[in-house]
C-alpha cells in the first residue's frame, strides 16, 4: 500500500520510497521534512479541490502538505 491510499487517522511506517519516481530536488525536500524510510506517519487531511491533492501528512509533531504523486511513491506498513 502507498501513502496516498491511507485512511485518515491511521498510523503507518514508511517502509520504502521509490525515489526514481521523484525529481532529485523533490526527494531532497521530502527527506529534509522527515519523509523517509522508517518514519511514522498518519494522514491528517486530504485536499477538497480536484479530489485529494494535496495530502496533509503528520510526521512526528509537524504536519506537511505533499502532492498526491509524492505520497504515491511512498510504500507503507501498518504497525
């Protein structure tokens, strides 16, 4: 399962990130925000316009908005 498919309020761990699907600068930014293998995440909100973009992800004590395409590159496992 990928991070863009998680239901709101569920917690998961990022098990793998397909960095080849992302531009180098995007990958670097996501790593700087803590979105990397092993991170505990949960879905805070989904965008209301156009479906579900952006996706607000809680990582630790912060919430970050990422594009759905970025979340789709992150594979998750439930604890």
